[in-house]
């Protein structure tokens, strides 16, 4: 039988298990390497993606700043984050990301979504 404290934590445990994420996702350890590998060749100052959109993945601050059109991350909501829409290919094909390359592996997309849903912290 579970005590009251354990029962209070049960909904949180269910949400974490359902999301496939049982630990905090770190920007530095988990997200930055994905962005470096798949996005940095275009989305750094001077790159074609940066020149077109103003979006840089050079730092956490740059990612959170977004594009010249506005933020691409809605902390706490991967569903409404335009970055997720682009990497899941839910946008116009001409702007899906990474542009002109293979899509991100599903595990990388899940990790980015979990990080955003956890608040998109700069940890």
C-alpha cells in the first residue's frame, strides 16, 4: 500500500513514463550535440540558414532568441514550438528542417520535445 506522499507523486511518474522521459534533459549534454551535428552547418552566423532566418544554434541564448521572425521554442510546450513543427516535417516542405538533409532520427526529436516540455532550461 502506498502512503499519501507516494500517491501524490504518482501522477508525475505516470506523465514521465508516458512521455518516455524519466530524467531531466540537459541542453548542454543532450540538446546542443544534436543541434551541432544537424543544424550548425547552416544556422551559425554567416551560414545560409542564419542569413535567411536569423536563427543560430551557437548557444543556448541564441536558440531561445529564435529567428528574426520570433521565438522557435515555447518552453513547456513542444506542441506549439515551431522548431518541433519544422523538425517533425509538419510545416511547408520548403522550410522543414534540416533543409536538404535527412530528417533527424526519431530519438533526437523525442529528446528535443522532452527538453522543451521540461521547460527548455539552459542546464
